């Protein structure tokens, strides 16, 4: 008997392929590769090393993420997408060649006050309609002038973020882009507004810098399988069968007895559960892939295991590989069935899941 525990298999070939596809889609834009949240669960060290010579900058959400890249020897610029959180971060940012977003007056005041060993590049975040972060359109001129006059600033860029770019028939994206172009017109500085959906669906919004996240990992920003866009999933989440059992018609399976078999069948027990980050909310009937076919989850997902209906005539054995998502079973399909966003599925995985870097 040889059973492999839950493992995220990560392909650097797929990762590099996806970045090439993205660059072909936006040939005139430089690339900020977004590797926040442990590179969307794919391993920040591995992903950033694999991409170091392919991209122009890395995007993260926390200073700790930026510093972990530096400690792994990454020397490309790094952008703090939400800016810095406190004044004491600024000298660390300056000496580590980190760039920061500025999205409010509090940050700008700290930047003006700071005594830094060198100037830093900052990106002024403009709220064009997301209404989450950013300075309002009528404040842009004022903020821009304050930055121009700030001795700590080496260079100024402009960033904004779409709220509905995954909706192809929605003209809100065009409105946001129009506002962004208009308010930055005549100001010296590079511009960036497109994350994955902007890159795929709104080529007029590519501008000088794009910020791909989810599509680098071969996952679509909506529930359309990413293969349609020429992308390949980077992660295959696998586990194994740890038991197969004969199961009688009319008998329940698992906590709460919520599923009762309508026929005699075989139940497979798979070693993965919500303790690994596979959501407990995954509905009954969600497929897993085993020995060349899809079989449905039955009963409730528990902490370390889940159960599947292998079917009466199945020949699956203990130790057989089970794929939860990957090339054979697109994560977009799992997202659509469960109502849990792909973004959330991949970032939820816990450290108990092993990571294996293939090819
Ligand atoms: C996370 C993030 C991105 C990447 O978004 P995707 O939809 O994964 O491409 C880009 N820009 C900002 C500001 C972000 O926070």
C-alpha cells in the first residue's frame, strides 16, 4: 500500500506558458506579476523565481510578502498594491527597492515627513469607480502636485482598478477607463488599470503596465475554463483513495447522514477535507476525477476526508490518485458548481497540503 497525501502539483512550464500568452495579448505593456497571498496558493518563492526574468515587477499586498521575495534573492522591483501601512515601513521600502501605492492623505503625509536614504517610486491610486481605495477624481491634481513637490519621490505612476471588467456586456469598464485617461492626461507618469479581466477583455485598457494575477496561474477570472484563452492550469490538486467500501442501498454516508444511497454501490474515501482547505460547503454532486472519469462527492466534506460514489462496477483501489482540480477537471467547473470563486478556492489551501514542483 502506498498512499500519497494531499498535494498541489505545480508546473513551471504552464506558468511560463501563461505569462508568454499574456505578453502576446498585451505586447506593448510591461508586466507587474501579482504574487500576493503566496502566489495565489502556488508558492511565492517558486513562482517569483520562475518568472524573475520574464516580468518587469512583482505585485504584493503586504510588506512581509515583499520582504520574503527579497530574502529569496528576487531583485526586480516590487510594488505594494495597497501601499504601506505605517511610517516605519518607509525606510524599509526605500532600502529594498520597493515601490508603493499612495491612496490617501494619511500615507502622503507620512511620505512627506519621512527621512529616507533614497527616493522611491510611488503610484498614485485613483478611484475611477470601484469605490474601495484611491483618491477621488477631483483630488488627483492636488495629490499629484504634492507628490511632484515631495523630495522623497523619485517617479510617479498612476494606478486604478476595474470593478466589473469580467462583465463583457457592461459599459462601466469603459466609463472607468475614460475617467482614468482623462484625469491623467498631460501628467508625466506611466499608467496601469488592467488586472486579469482587463487584460483578457479590454485591450484598449492595457496601457503601459498590466497587472496579471489569476490568469498567470492558468485560471479564468470568471467561470469560463481558461483553456479558451490559451491558458493552462498551473496547479493540479491531488489526493488519494484511502478506502473503498461496499455500500448498501438506503444507507447514509457521513456526518448528519445527509446523503442516502438509492442503490447498492461502492463508496471511495478520499484523504482531503476542509482541514486542507477543500471547502466544507462543497455541495453534494461536485465532481472529483479518478481513473479517467468524474465521480460525485456524496455526504458532507469532513476535516480530513471526503466520500465519493464510485459506482457499482468500479475497480478503483486504495492509493489511486484523485484529482480535485487541474487540467483534467477545470477549477472553473468546481467554482461554478460550488458558488465559491476560483480565487478563494486556491488561496484557501492550508499548509498541510504538500507542494510538489513538477517539470
Ligand atoms: C490582486 C490584484 C491584481 C490581480 O488581480 P487578478 O484579477 O488576479 O488578475 C491586480 N491589481 C491589484 C491592485 C490587485 O489587488
